[in-house]
């Protein structure tokens, strides 16, 4: 299995998942006014374990910054997951990121304590 894009431990909710959504040239997208959702499912498939509102964290025009803050039920099971941010633009068009691969590879690890 390749290295995950994001690690978190079971029960941890203090570390947000931050990303920059980019166009096909690698430039940050202007997502001003857009609605953002985060989706996550087990890597082997199945139903989504997360389908929730995320934050359009764009500080200024064209930064493409998005963020998801974990809920306790999002990180209650160890395993490998794939996630993506879904952007709904003001005009209604929808685009998912990353769009150059299946999604972010996320590893939720067992906690020691």
C-alpha cells in the first residue's frame, strides 16, 4: 500500500484535513462562494462513512483552500479510506477533488491509549 496522504488515530478530532483544490495545470481553483462537502469511504469500497459539509477556507480569491473538521464518528474505526472534496459552484456545477486520482488516501490508525 502506498503512503497515505493523511494519517489520524482512532478517536482524534483535533487535526483537520486541509487541502488546496487545483485545476489541471496545478493552479489553485477560485472557489469563492462555492459550497464544499467531504466524502470518505473504505478503500475496498462500500458505503460512505463520511458525507458532510466541509469549509470553504479560501482566504482570498483563487487560493482553493478547503478544510474538513473530523467528528468523533468519522474516526471511530481503524483502516484505510479514500476521501474527496466535492465543490458545488455558485452556478450549480459540481467538481470533485482530487480529480487526477481516485481520492486522498487516508489511514486511521489504532490508538495506543
